[in-house]
């Protein structure tokens, strides 16, 4: 099913049960330690795992080799039941990114707060043909927004020291003809 690769947490449970004599409950504790990346619990788990495999006639070398395969697995392990959901979300994400790139990137940028990630996303969006327009007092909103299939308008939220209430106030009185009109309309 996975071409001999350990992909799912359930596979680790089956290995522990068949090769080390774990019960379903103890195999689940091993799975949980791996799933939650609890290295200290994994280290403690080696001795019972080893004892169970020795009891079943496995060599020290085979035990160590198997353990050395299982432990790194904990860095990317996930539950098999979740794989269908992950696959579906991945498909939807890829579909939106390929077919609605401006909307996709606008949504991504609107909900990210880490500036390093935002800069990386902007570069990726630009590399995929999306033009990022500067903030506009007359068209920008709280989040990034797509203006066409290839254009995104920067968010008013990217302006330093401008909070959500101020942005709502700015948007309420649009359009602004000039700076004087802006000052007359906004109660700031």
C-alpha cells in the first residue's frame, strides 16, 4: 500500500505489535509519542521494544536498524485516517493556486502575520505573474484583495500604526478626491 515505506502511525503500531509483542494499548502509546514528537518518551520506549524483539529471536543489529528507521519517522508521521482529509485540502489548495492565483495569494497574504513569510509569498506571487499594487486610500481594504486575475492590491493593514477601527473609518467615507477631502471626511 505504501511501497514498503512507513508513512502512517498505524504502521508503527502494527510493527510494534508483530515484531516486539506490544499490545494494542502499548503500541498506541508508542504511536502517540511519535505523533507528538516526544523524543524523551521515545528514548524510554527503546528498551521494552528491544526486549520484545529479542524475545522473538531478532538480532541486536536488526533491532537497532529497525529502531533507526522508526525514530526519524516521528518527524513526519501522521494518522492514516487524516490522509484523505490532507489529500483533499491539498487538492483544493493546488486547484485554487493554479486557477485563481490572485485570489489565492490575496487570501494567503491577508491571513499571514509573519513578515518573513509575507515577503516570501509576495515574491512567489510575483514570480507566478501576479502584480502587487501599492496601498490605495480609495481602493485598499483591511486585507489584500484581488483586483483582477493577475493583480492584487496591498492591504491598508500593512501601514504601520493603523488599526482595524481606523481602516473601517477610512473605508466608510470613500472616495477621497484629495487630501483636503480626506481631512474633511475623516474624524481623526
